[in-house]
């Protein structure tokens, strides 16, 4: 899934918060993001993995935390 496809899918699903994360990453405002692996960003695993990959490409460090943290 490329960047345009990801953005189209997020717009279709009206996921403004995730779109803002991508925009912030593109502008250099987002340096790191903490994620609980069992939860991720979205319920859709394929889209979740695509977004995480896109954020990494933008230089965002993904930090995986446990649910207790």
C-alpha cells in the first residue's frame, strides 16, 4: 500500500487523527510514537502496518510499550 492509497483509505474512513499523525510526521513535528503492539493504531492490521511503515519512512521512531506502561 503506497502513501496515496493509505491517505485515501483514511479519508474514506474519516480517520482524521491518523491523517494528522502522518501530516505531523511529514512536517518533522513527530519524532517518536509509543504504540502498544497488541492494540496498534487501528483494528485493521494491514492498514495499521502500512501506516507504521509510512511513519518510519518519515523518520518517526516507533516505540513499542507494554500495556502496563
